[in-house]
């Protein structure tokens, strides 16, 4: 067990470091880390835990022996839900300066969907996370939902901190006598916006379920993907 612990201890320290750095940036309300090294590590980790890890995980999700984290016949819907969250995350990074509020609203909803999925999958994987730390080369993707959860929260928070210059964006709003609903939404606190994002997430999930149904999945494949797995938290 000695060689395994020699790798597990620094890996666990690395994961804790990532979470602490994310929490510190949120606490300071400053997205950029205080050092270039920390910024580079965080960027590298975002690529690992929101892109590489999920891809590896879904490529070998049924290779854990008798345990299977997602039912094979329903895993496609989980892949789709994960892809929407990950793509929304990276598009949000790419459009951090946009004043197109429809883009900000829908990408925020996509990230919120990813946050909810990560929370559920983290609970689903809870019994195996220690193994993902001790044997990271064989199952480091088991920690991806937990780390991605914090990364998505961070990106969602800062993506919604945009300051709108209403005089520049809507110079004739007083003459028109109204402001478009998307501009009114972004004048509300983030907590209020989350209710709107949540409603959009419901619509997004329904659209993804319908897409899955069109390619042969069942309407309740999201639930079946978890419950018809083997050996994990939500397995029957």
C-alpha cells in the first residue's frame, strides 16, 4: 500500500488546493488567482476535470469490474447532459466580454444544469471516491464531478458579475418606455436570476430527453441510467 499512498497523498493535496483556490477567488470576488502559477494550474485543471476526465470516464465507465456507474443502455443521456454543461462552461469563458444577454442567460442555464448533474453524480460516486484518490490512474474520473461542481459554480458566479452600461446598450429605453426582459433580469441579484435559469434548465432537460427519445432512449433514461447501474449510491 506504501507506493499507492505515496501517490494518493500529493494527489489529494492537489485536489484540496484546487477547491481552496476556487473558494478563495469566490470569497474575494476576483476571478483571477493571485499568482500566475495558481492561474495556470487552475486552467490546466479545468481542462482535465471538465473535458479530459469525462471523456476518459465515459470511454471506460463499464471497466470497473462488477460495478458499473451508469446503465449501458441509458448512458447516452448522461453523456449528453455532461456535454451541455461542459460546452456551456467553455463557451462562457470564450464569451466573458459579450453583452449579448441571451447568450449569457442560456450559457448560465447550461452551467446550472452541469452543477446539478455534478452534485447528483458526486453523490452517486461517493462510495468510490476514496478509490479514485488512491488509484488515480485507474479511476481519477470518479473525482471529476466533485471538482467540476466547484469549477462550474465559480464560472457561473463570475459570468453573472457583468456590469451593464444601460446608457450605452439601450440609449432610447426611456423614450421607448420599457426595457427588454433580459436587461431587467440582469439587473436582479444572482439569487433571483437562478430561478429563471432553473426554469430554462427544465426546458433544456426536456429537449435533451426528447432528443434521446428520437435516437431510441426511453423517456426516463436519466433515472434508469442511475438506478440500473451496479454497486453505486443510486443503484437498485
